[in-house]
């Protein structure tokens, strides 16, 4: 991940900490935005790029852990690295369980912090790439007609055109037409690619168990 494309958000009520972290992170090539409080950070427009957050624990008003919870509720996926002078074990364990990437105590070694930031940004970039892939696939899926979805459901289960026709009560020729449209609309050139796209969005090619067929149809 190119550091020039990433932003690190520092939320800490101590101005000297904000200045110090800002200098360190900018020297490593990151864009940096600093905030005195959780309220100030939440007032910022939604950030769409890759990045991470370095978050203090004890702050006036909304605390770091409380902001972490609010971010999760808002769907903000920025990885959180807690940096605090109050390294309470219980707070750290709770923060990690809620998805924090790390929990570091002040003063922290510069290289250790930068390494955690590198990991956080790489993780966020991967998360964003996966989410974008899901959006693209789901968008393609939405262009399929109901019959094309039925055919695709059968195709990813490995059934032949003849078997699909018998299952859906249509001719083999009609299956071929629908199958071709499915491949075109989904942007794939093989069944293996189609199965892979479905796997990305959580649709597996396994045959449905007894009683699950209707649920499978609703997914499509």
C-alpha cells in the first residue's frame, strides 16, 4: 500500500501528542488529520479512502472506546490503534474484542507504531478491495432476470444443460440461451469463474439440503 494514498487520523485531547504523532507520520509519507475530540472527528465528512485511526482512550466527553463503538454502528471500517498512557488491561481486552488492531501504551517506540500503522492500512486496503468486489458482483447479479437466476443457481451446482432443463421445465435450447446471458451479464468466461464470483458474495455451489431449496431461491 502506497503511504501517499493513505490517511492516518489521530484523535487525542493532548496537543503535544497530536503534534508529535503528526510529525512522525508525515515523515513516513502519510497524510495526517488530527482531532482534539471524538466530536470533532465525527463532524468530519465521511472518508472513503484507505487509512487507519490512532485513538486515545481517556478523553473529555466521548472516550476512545465509546467512539470505537459509534464508528462500528455507523459502518466506519477504519482500523483502530489505541494509544494511551492508561494501559488498563480490561480496557485493552475489550477494545481488541471489538475489533481494535492494537493497544499501545505511551510512550511508544516510533518504529513499533509505524509498523502497526502499516499493518492497519494494508488491512483496510484489503477490506475495501473486498467490499468493492462484492458491490460489483452484486450489481451484476441484480441485472439477471428471475429465470436467469434460476439457471445460474443450477449452473453453479454443476448441472448439465439437459439436467437444468428438466429441473426447470424448459428446453435445453432455452437453457443455453439463458446460460449465455448469465455468463455475459456476470462478466465471466467459464463456470469456474462464475462459481468464484458467487463464492466471494457467499453463495456456494453445494447442492441444497432437503428443505433448503426454497431458501436458496430467495438468495437469488
